[in-house]
C-alpha cells in the first residue's frame, strides 16, 4: 500500500536542520512556539467535548487547511501529496477540492473518484496531476496505526492527516521519530479526552467553536454594503465561514520560552481554506469591514 512512496518526489536533505514554515493560518502561527510549523513534527488537534471526531468538525477542518497549505509551501520541493488515513470513512473529498484548485502550486483533482482510490499498486495513478490527495482506508485499528507510521516515514509526502482514537505513548514516540526522519508533518485529530494522555507532538491544540465570533460572521454576512477594499461582496464571503477558538494545551514546548497567547481566535473561509485576517480585533459589531482580507 505505502511501498509506492519511494516513487514520489523527495524533498528532505540529509543533514538539513528543521525548517519552519507558516501553517497558512496567521492566528495559529502566533500560538506556536516557532511561529509556524516545523517540518518533521507532529501536531495534535483536540476536538471540543460536544463535537465528534468527524469530517465536519472544527479540528478536522483546520487540520486539512494546514495540510493543503503545507503541500504548496515554497520550502517543499516538487508536488508532494497529502495523505489521509480514514478508517472511519467520514471524510468527504469534495469539501477540500476547491482548496486544492485555488492553491497556486497544487495540481487539480478532477473528481471524487480520483481521490478516493486506495493507495495501492493496482490503483495509484502515476501522473503528476493525481499527486494532490490520497486517501487510505485501513480495515482495522492495527492497520490504521501501521499506515500512519509508514506514511510518516515517507519523505515524498507533505502531510499525513489521521483520526487515531487510541495510540500508546510508545506508538506516538515512534510516529514522532518517523516524521523527524522524513520531514513529513503529521496532523492527528484526536478526541478531547486525549488531552489527559502524554504526547510526543510538538503542539497540541484544543479547538472550540466560538459562538460570539460566529455571530459576528453572520452579522457581516447580512450586511448589504461592499467596501472597495474587500475583494468581493461580504454577503458572499462570510456565509460559509466558521469561527473557532484555538488553545494551546500541551506539546513539547520549552517552559522557558513561554507562548505569549494562550488562545487565539480564528475565522476560516470554508470555500478557500484560508483564514479571514483583520476581522476579530474586537468583539463589537463591525460598522465597516474594509480591512478584512483572506490570508494568502
């Protein structure tokens, strides 16, 4: 299944130190110790207590947004795919296809059938156009853990997204070493109770919905005016937006280098996978949104 990784483009160089790249979400970058994602590390995304680990959840949405951005960053050579390990078969490919199409360096995915094919010798398309998104469907938990381990060892993969509910500290350590050896980033969506477990992830982020911020989005969506500084009518930009609060709740942070912001607000445009910047400076209803823009 993952033996074909050797045919994918390589990017890491032996002896090269850790590279820090933007997550694509400016608010998340402010929360992270290195102000970005270090290649070759793990990041855990913890769901809210009242949300399930499913494709429609906030943690999954943000993890996928980061994964798509990592695929297109200039620090990565070639067209490196994102691979999802989806044992629950909850991911809906068309939800991120517009994100792939809008990425300047990403290649297009023509239809859902092309991305839902198993990553196996008989089904993998060797053409570069299909190297944007792969989905692996493990049959059981053991296969799921093994698939994540093997994919994290593949330097031809930009990011691995998985939904492991149960993983031991030893298993997490193995994944951390695998990612470090290849430069691949692991984005693991976990249930909220995983917060009580030890972790080898460099960052553990709790994702909570932000009702107050969401109401501001709805206010902007109902606005009838369109400022010249906004690229398109606000009523069309904000209907498909979701507001979250991101909190740092653990990870391999050095206690000496404290993160100045324990939590940040993030408003994500679901049509592009980009964060709205300049929107949540205050919690008062906005009179004019001329300074709002999407992060590039």
